[in-house]
């Protein structure tokens, strides 16, 4: 691995998340000399270095078919794999050993466990097949035969999937396909989906690139379905009752969307498992083996209770203790606190694709990244309240080293902070950063007080009308950023 720790944050896209985990301390062992032939064996823990999450939005409805828009998320996965591989010191940029992967599919709590186990396993198998170019697995999913993942009567790829693939590949043929024709189509579509940031196809070796090393013919340890056993969000009893009474389930399904995801964990290069000892059942197997790994109160954890619960708050919504141990630290399985910041020059003009670096609290991020074409950067997986220092400049000419001309300290504000304290930070972030708080408030009132009736007096006091206007304008600026297309932003 490189000497500097990887970035804790990589990117958030419309359909997923890609992030490094906070580095763990190295294993330290105190050992003494042996007096004979005796020896002790030390086994390092299985620790994920990074995670990649693909949301339900990137699959066809209630299906394991991966839609073309997932291409942008696969680009993120390619970058994660490259950044966390073990590099050879003799050939910079060349990976000696990749970080082995394991894939976990999840569904929401709607429906029954048996069906959700099947669908979650099929989605995990679909990702595995795309990465390894296993067209035979996709044919199994297409035909619902149940060789590599359980059959699911509702997961019918059929003509819609064929048409979607043809459209993405700009193929003009129509009509039904034979098995041979599908094999060719599947492979071409997999190459379309799995591309790096240079839009070049990448592929993961099924032996070197996965925990199980292809030691099991049906993917044990490499891909598995976790059913609905590990929800990120569990409704309150009142919300569930309200949703159950609605004939149209659109609102319920939208609220449940965070639970429907596929998570890929990237482990330390050289990590390996014995498939027969891996606790998760195969994607083609029923739920019984999953339940063996439940917490003693696993059913209560995943069940509806009086209040809404989220895993990020109390870590009490996952039923499987094995999976929770792997992902407790993972940004992909807890709520990400995300901030977007637009970068300007000295004249208040947006700087497209501005190179930047930043630090948040004690976490230093020294590698340069680039803002979006709209000058927006995303800070995610951050603790609040916290202070962020951003340095940025102008996009350099080809092969030139960027010069970071501007520096700005901003405050990441927590919702729970006292109003006066939060207001001072918000004023600072909006450019009212006079050392005298009263002067900052006065400047804000003079600039924006006319927007409300009656107009604000330039009193310099943080009274209720001033606080309400400040919150409104601060949130409005956030909404403006959220509505901006940031699909082209760098990491």
C-alpha cells in the first residue's frame, strides 16, 4: 500500500456510494523466543478497507437486471479497486495484488423472507457476473433456473432487459434471442457497464479479486443475499400502519429505498477465506443459515417498534451479527453527512473543475481532486460540528502542477447546535465573517432584510426574524446546489 492513507471519501453518485474506510491500527504482537519446536499461529482479522454501494435505482423494478445508468457507479468501483490494491514499487501505477471483494445484496422489509432472500442473492450474483464476465450466471438469472441463485418468479428479465441492453449498445436488431445470441449480448453489455474513469472496460479476476478465490462453484464467500435482515432504516409503528393502509405503495417504497442496495466490501490485499467456513449461505440457498448468525435479539432488532430507527444512530437495526461486525465502520452502511461547497475566484465567479484539497478536523486530505464543471465539491462522511479548511485554484494547463491560490475555513453545522452558535457559523459560511458578530449580523440584515415584511432593522441583533431569514437563505443555497447537475464531479 502507499505510505499515505487513502481518502476517507471517494464519491457519491445518483445511484450509489464509493468510500474508503477510516484506516485501522496495524496489528501489533509481542512475541518471545521459542525454547523448542513450539509455535503460535496469528491470524489477522478480516478488515474491509473500502466499500461500494449500488442503490435500488440502478436495477430494473423488483429485478436483478442492472440498468445502463449504473455505468457511472462501476467507474467509482474501478477507482476504489485501483486505489486500494497493493502497488509494486518498481512500476508506479501498476497493481501487484488487488483488494479482494465480497458482495452482499439487501432488500427492504416488504414481502416475505424467502422471496427477499432470492431477490437479494440474484442482485449480488448479477454484480459478480458483470465484474467477472460470467455470462453463464446472467443466463441463469434470465432463464430463472436457479443454478447460481434462487429462482424468483417475479424477477423476469425478458424482452425489456434485452431491449434495454440493445439500446445502450446502439444495436439495431429486434426480436427474440437464442442462448448463443444472448451470450454475445451479455458480454458486450458487461463491457459497457464495467468501465473505469477513462471509459475503458475493466474486469475483476474471479480468483485474485474475490475473497473465496472461486473455491466454491456457486460463489460462497464471493456473493450472497442478505434478504431483509439488515435494514438501514426501520419504520415507526405509526408510519408502518399508515403505509399499510394506503392502496398506492409509492410513498412506502420511496421511504424504503435506502434498504434496497448491493454493498461490495473491499478487503486488504492478500485476504483469503475458506469457503466452507464462511458463515453466509450461498445465493442459491434458503434463509435458514442466515438465521444462525443472528444476534440473540435479531428478530427484535429488525422489527418495527414505537419510533423510527436508523442504523447510523444506535446500530440496533441489523439482525446479522457477522455482517454488522464487517460494516459498523463503513460509510456505505450508515448515514452520510454530506456538504456541497461551490468554489469562486476573487471576483465571485465560479471556477469550473477547480483543483482543490481539504482537511476536516484532524483528518488530512493531501491528494488533489477536481470540482465539478459547476465548481462544486462534495464533502461527505464527515462528523459535525466540525471545521473544514479548503484550498483551491484554477484548472491548470496540460501537465502543469495546479497552484492552490485560495484558502477558506468553513464550519460544518450540526442540526442540534444552539441557534445562536449555528447562526454565527452560517453567517461565516455565507461570507459574513467579521470578528465582531454584531457587525456580521448587521451586514446580513442590510443585504437581505428587504426580503421580508416588515423589513429587518439593521440592529445587529440575532432576533427571531433574522434567524428565520438566515435559515431560509442558508437552506435555499443548499437547495440550489442540490438541484445542480454534479454528475461530472471528480472525487
